[in-house]
C-alpha cells in the first residue's frame, strides 16, 4: 500500500491528462461554436465521441489507483463523476439522434450512406462510453462491510452445516 500511495499523485496526473487533453483538442477544433445549429451539434457530438476513448482509460487508471491505494474519498469522487458522465452520455446520445434526424434532410443523396455510417458509429461510441462509465461507477462504489473487519474470518464463525473443520463422530 505504501508504494501505491507514493505513485498515486503521478497516476492521477496522468489520468487527468488522458481525460482532459483529448476533450480540449476536440473543443478547440470545433471553434467557432454554433450550438444553435443542428448540423454543428451533430458534427460536434461526433467529434466528441471520437475523443472519448482515452478519457475512459484515464478514468479507469484513476479508479485502479484509488482502489490499490485504498483511497475511499477518491473512489467516491470517481463514482460520482462516472455516473454523472455516463448519464450525460445517454442524454447526448438522445440529442445526437434528434440532430441526426434534423440534419438528414440536408445530406446530398450520394453522401447518404456515409452519413448513416457516421451516425451509427458515433451513436455506438456514445452508447459504449456511457455503459463503460456506468460500469466504472458501480466498480467504484463501496460495498457494505468493505474496509472494515466484517470480512475477516474468525474461528468458529462458520455455520455448522458447511464447516471446514472436521467433526467428532456422534456418540450413541
């Protein structure tokens, strides 16, 4: 555990870089922003879905370090962030689907297949990202009795029906 605590800060900084850098790159590539335009939103959510792979790795690294270093507060933070981001991903998926329906009429007929492939790919990435974040959120949750001595096995604490101790034969 001492080793885990020594590298925790470095690992969290690497995680933060993996989480923030791809999104910062994606946001700057989308400038100038036009959130009122459904075509811009469709493209923006597609670009952001492409940028979501490395941040998932960053969140997973942060969770692994928090669990290894037994840092409950950081696990709670990761739990909340993962559930909020997973829910946001589901919300973005719904908005993306609506924007795709609105944008579809402006697509030239020869580009229709590319549009459908891009839409399905981005939607699948958003769905997978959301499912992964929700799974990470559940993994970060503290289970009842975890971290206490509730899981310590005490002699004689096993039920008699399946005790691993040999029993003396019954006397008649």
